[in-house]
C-alpha cells in the first residue's frame, strides 16, 4: 500500500475535537456520509478506505460551511475534487499508476474509494497530466 500523508482521523482528533463521528447506522441509499450539527455520520456498511474517503469529504464540508441550496450540486463536485487532491497527492498517484491503470486496484493501493480515484484522475490539470506522462510508461505508445 502506498503511504499518504493525510490522516483524516488524526486531523479530526487534533483540529475538530468538538465533532463526533458515528459509524453505527446504515444511511439512506446513495448516502455515504453526512453532517448534522456536531456529528459526522458515516454509513455502517462502508469499508475502512471508504470511511477514510468519506470522512475527508465531510471534514472539507465542515471547513467550507453549508452551501446555499442552489449551489449544493456544484459544491459537492468541488468538495469531491478537494478531497481527491488531499487523499491522493500526485506522487502517490504516480506510484500507483506505475503499477496499474485499473481504478479499483488504484483505490486499494491508495487506500481510498474508487469514486475518489476517478475524481482525481478526471480532474488532473494539464501540468499534472504532463508530469505523469513523463514518468509513466504508456503501453499504447510504440
């Protein structure tokens, strides 16, 4: 497993002591996590990597505050991007891509969920794509 430097549980303990986390309940279908008051609810059925990804996402919501209803969809997408960048630094993505190009294998290797891997890959900047291309052997190239 590739080691990352972001530890959402440690960050929670050190910077958000007023926030409790509950993993004791099954949340509605399609909901991995949510915030109500000073509690972050993580769905009981999540794997450890999914909890890590979802907690990161919810902590970013704590930092950013509640978006107006008309901006919620855009805010969710933006928080997804911020969480993916925090969970998957470019050097870690490079190490993973040197081993596999499969999103499921990358998620396992990067200790995150597949959604986060896909968001990170889909939102790479041009400079990040170039940096990766210079360092990852392309099997499509002759």
